[in-house]
C-alpha cells in the first residue's frame, strides 16, 4: 500500500510503481521517501537507477511524476516482464 504522498500526480505515479513491484520507503534525508527497484541488479543500468528519491515538494510535481513513470518503465527487467505478458 502506497503511503499518502501530498501530491496527487506523484501519488498516482507511486501507485503505478508499486503495482510493478517497486518498493516505497517513506522518510530519509531531504526527501519524502525512496523508490527501490524490485530487481536491484548491477546489470540493470549499472545499478544507477535502482534507487530513486521521491521529493515531497518538487518545483514541478508533474515533471517529477513523469520522471517516476520513466524510471519504472525504463528498467530493463521491467521491460522484459512487460514484453513477456504480451
């Protein structure tokens, strides 16, 4: 269950990420929380995007929500999982 982010667009992106298996942890330094890839593999873009910060009050919430969708959708393992269900 997604924690309640104060922005509805970001909250929707987090629900999407959680449905794809990503883990959300609220809290942390200078962020509302963090988003963790379910695969967390070094081969997946060298681990660069396996953890993503979730900002509580970004300057542009719509852009931040789109960024979350992009991170989830561009995971190589997520793409493979999505392609196998087609």
